[in-house]
């Protein structure tokens, strides 16, 4: 496949190859010289129509570690404000001999639209409420690194499932790799028919979800994507669905705590949990670079080139 638009399109073997390739790149990243020449003939544009800290820096670092040339484009500060379309913008950039496009956009399906109209390879770095495939891959990599496998592991995805592309990509990936998934949160933030559509459990009681799982992947309330108030207040959300140390201390096992970032401390996750040794949040961020190196390397067709 030429693009990475979503986890939905992948088969388990694709995911396995990406994760195994990422393991090799993680070893490279432990060396004093963290750079390989693999993509020195490739130019990549990071096209961000929506804000980002982790994903953008992670892709840029992954590209630099692979010796690719990189261009960073933000919609803000560009000629998008003068009315230039997405397609015109990308075609202009590609005419300068750019080979691959890493793209974040607030519109679900924007990278799929682009894939139909341009010759370059596209990596989806998050499209609206649809998918965030490299986040799910780095989450899976981080779970596999700690627990050895995804098969049979119990993962609770907690919070704003409705507006989360991280939740959707994680559900696709975890189910394909044989994990058990529960989505947990308030009924207003979990889409109807979730259980039937995605073969996941749905749990409205946070304590029960935490008692069940091996891993809690906690999500941010995405206020910017909500066009109506779906929870009375952030303080009440924290009281009912915030992941707290007292809840974790009462469990009979030590679960792993994950979060894709950015964290709203004191809302979905309390600081003493985010900063505890149960939390692998910064490991996720570290692993993101190796996972994105693997994705770019494989899409460039470099597998088997040594
Ligand atoms: N996890 C994630 O996508 O973070 P950013 O929005 O900062 O890239």
C-alpha cells in the first residue's frame, strides 16, 4: 500500500511488520548516532492544518533520523488565509519535487480525498474525528513493549470516545491484533451501537472498567469538537470519570496508564497518576519516533533493503 490513511485498511500482518520494523528503529535510536541514511533521497512535507505538538515534532524527528529532507507547513501563516484550496496548496508544494505528505486536518476524510488526486504517498497524522493511525501504532508498540503481546490483553479506552480519532484507530488496531477492548465513559460521550459495530464492551462505570483492564488508555475531553455541552462541567467530569490515584490504589493489580496527550490535568487524569510509575505516557511519546520512522521507511518501499 502506498498510503497510511487509517488502521481500518490494514491487515494484522501489516501491523506486525510496522511494529517489528519500529523495534529495529528503536534500537537505532539508543545509539550515540541516531541517524540512518535510508531516506536521504526522499523529501517529505509535514502539512498541518490543525495544531499539534507531539505528532508534528515526532514526524519531523523521524524524518531527520532517516536522513530525509523535510518541509514544515502550517495552515496558519500560509496562503490558506487568502483562499487557496487544499489541493492547490499540495500541488504547489509537490511541484517543488516533494515525495511524501504527512497530513493533519480537522476534516474527517481530508487525506482520503487528497489520496485520490495526487501522486505522492500520504500519511494521515489525524483527520477530524476519523483516525490517527500512527498514534494507535505507537500505543500498540508501547503496550507490546511492556506486556510482551497484544493478544488477549484487556484494554480500557476511557473518556470522550465520541470525538476521538485516537479511540477509533486504537479500537481497529487492538481488535485486529486479538486484544479485548472496553470503551468507558459517560453515555453522552460514547456513540450508540458501539458494542455491535466494533465488537467492544461498553462500560459506564469507571471503577468497573479499571477493575477489568490491564491497561487504561485515558482520553482528553475534546471541547473543540463538541457543538453542544455533553457533560455538565469539567469538575463534575473529574468527579465521575477522572482517573484518580485512590481508584488505582484500590485495585488488586497494577494496571498501566496511557494517554495520547495533551493531558487536561485534573480533568480526565489526576497529576499524581499522570506522573506515577504506572504511567507510560512519556514512553508512548518516545516510541512515536521509532514507529513513525517505520511507517515512512515502509511506505518509501525500503523494506528488505537492509
Ligand atoms: N497525541 C497527539 O496527537 O498529540 P498532538 O495533537 O500534540 O500531536
